C-alpha cells in the first residue's frame, strides 16, 4: 500500500508542498517557515548507517520492477529513477 491517497486526486498532486526525504532538512525548514515556526533542527539518527553503499546496490532487476509497479505515481510525479553507483 502506498500513501497516494493522502496527496493524489485524479492522478495529480492535491497538496501545496511535499517534504521529500532526500531534502528532509531543507523541506522541513520551508514548511516551518510557511506556518510561522522558528527554525527547528531535526535530529540526525542513524547517520552513516549505510555508509559506503549507493542505494542502487540494494536492488536487482526484480526488486526494481516491484518498486516501479507499486510506486508508479511517486516515480511519475517526482521524477524518480534508479541511478547507477
């Protein structure tokens, strides 16, 4: 199951802003600013946990296909793609 039901209507985004994990700190700061909160530093838990491995090393062709199928809206709406190391 995906979270599409929270931010997609008729295959289009229905929200003003999405916090993207790959830009978590910057996007969180943007939301904080938009709603009038002081800048809050997010904790850095498990930083370096996967140090040395590019995310693509965790996928083979079959798992890429599963991700592409189950998360097609995210891939389409946010321009995601698998990159090589």
